[in-house]
C-alpha cells in the first residue's frame, strides 16, 4: 500500500505527534464555531432578541442532530483506523464500503424522523409561541441537509483514520469562503482528495459484500458513538425545556454563553478527538503501552488548557446584543462553568480513548449518567433555583461521569 504523507501516530514521540495531528482538527473546529458564533451575532444584532431566542430554543436539537452525525462518523472511523493500524488493506476497503452504505441509510432515517417529529418536539419542549415558527423554520432547514453533514463527517473521518487531519481542514476553509454550499462542497472535495491521494481507501465493486461480523462491528461502534452523543443531547433537550420556561432573555443568555464556551474549549475537543484515532491505530498495532502514555499526556495537555481558559475567560462576551441583563446572565454562566473545565477535559479524553480501544459500553453508561442527572435537575432543582440550577447542572454531572470513566480505564 502506498503511504501518503501523514502524521505517524504509531511510532515516534507521542506529544509532538499528537499536537501535529490535533492542530488541523482544532482549526477545522474553529472555522465551524466561527460560523455558528457569527450566526448568533448577526441574528442578535440585526434581527433582535426574539430571533436570537428562536435560534437558542433549537440549540439542543441542533446539537442532537449534528452530534449523532459526528458520533457515527467517528465511531465507524475507529474500525477503519484499527484496520489501518493492523495494515489489513482488504478489511480496510470493506470497512469503507460498509460505512458508505450505513451512512446513506442513517441519513434517510434522520430526515424521515425530522419531517414528522420536529414541530411536536418544539411544542413538547415548551418553546414560547412567539418564537416557535421561527425555531421550526431554522431547525427544519438543518435537518433537511443532514445527509451532507453525514457525508462530510464520514469523509473527514476516513482521512483522520489514516493519520491525515489536514486535508479536511483545507476543504472546510474553501467551503467556508464559498459559504453558500459550505459542507456540500467540503464533502465533495474530501471525496476527490481521497480518490486521488489515498485511493486504497476507495472500495471496488467486490468490496461491497455482506460481511456480517464487519457490519455488526461498524454498526455497533458507529451507533454507540452516535447514541452516546444523542443521549447527551437528549439530556440537553430536556434541560432546554426548563430553560424555555425562564423567558427569552435567559434563553438568549444561555445560547450566547454556550457559543463562547464551545469556542474556548475547542483545543480540548481537538485533543480528545485525536485520541480516538491515536488509540484506535495503536490498538490495531498492539501498542498498548503507547496508548497508556498517550492518554496521560493528553490529559495533561487538556488540564493545562482548561486552567488557562478558566483564569483568562473574560466576564463580558459578544452575543450581538446590548441588553445588560442578557450579558450579565451569560457572564455568570461562563464564570461558574469554567471552574469545572479541568474535569471536563479529563472526561473527554477518557471517553474517546475508551471508545478507541473498543470499550463501547463504558462511555455509553457515562452518557446515561449525564442524561439521568439532567432529568433530576429539571424535575427537582431548577424549579427552585432557576438559572443558577441551569448553570450548575452540567458541571456537577461531569464529576461522577469522570470518576466512572477513570475507574473503568484503570481496570482496563
């Protein structure tokens, strides 16, 4: 097999290798977050608080849909990375073929569910009547394009699985400049790049064969990560129902703060995403001691960054709004949640690393812990504490989740 210029995650010094692989992922995430943040700024500045609240009321559903697509792509990428690390070219191509089939089926499924379920879901969440029409228009447009989201994340996942995290960044930059066709164009560029530079990833007709064990492995790994993201997002959807009852100012403050929070935590997210490929490739190559060292160094990196963010995070933020009440509530959200970022960093590293070595059930249990915690907050705490309860809900839940993953990792 002709090897392309890539980051070698199996040999060489771990820290420089991990950083060089994670950096393009970080830049890709920055471009995506800038796009999302600019949406909030533009809506808040030019369309007003009502429209900003309409976008905010759908944020949990948006995270549910996108998180599922990203999770499935990353999950199936684990199997591909494992086969790549084991240098099993035949199984590698069959894995890619099966990934394409599964991705197409899941896209149709998500679109079908969205057509019949989005508006009732918004009603169930208690979306204020004044903004529900705008909320539905916004989120239904996103759901109708979910096939493109699947396509891009599957293609980008293929490239990351073989150690190439840079190409997808280039295509995303080009697509961001073009803007109008954004992820559609980036997905096409990913495909043509794979065809030209890494043709060994492209299956031929003979690779589209039924292999029960392979399909079970891909579906279980992909759906486990997709389900893990979805369970977390379902908890966020439930939490959103409590936020919606607090009024449009709180809805707007929460979505603005979470946009800033997501942007500040991008380096941690890039490192944790990199660990999925790192552990998968080294697991396939049977480099178990290297996995242990990599997890320790990644946790240290994430911890250092989370401390820096917690110290330097400004109390004021740009949400596109001049409402002092909105800014005060959003700033409070960031001040409190940032104290728990070191815990979150460890949580992300351990969850992705365990997925990479095939421990599918453990991170799923962690997601159920988060879901249960959010339900308890919505039922028993937020009705009495209001927005403070909303702010504390996720940080306090991160603690038992991290302890559960840490205990399982050390047993493994």
